[in-house]
C-alpha cells in the first residue's frame, strides 16, 4: 500500500533512503530525481526538509 510511503512534492515519486556513512542515526530520504530531501534527526525528534533548486 502506497498510503504510508513518503513522496516527493514536485514529481510525486517515492522517496528512497540514502546511505549516510558519517552518522548512522540520521535517516536521509531523497527523491530519485534529486528534487527534494528529508532528514530525520532522532536526537532532536525533528525533520529537516530541503527543496533543491536547479
């Protein structure tokens, strides 16, 4: 079910988890087309969203 999958607000593709070797606790998800990125910081219980401009 795609209901709970996070999607890019620009192209509506499902966000993929990026490998983050520097810090294993921070989860980074991004659009396959690189329009949008979303980071979860568990220490702060906060999301940071980034819309990339070309």
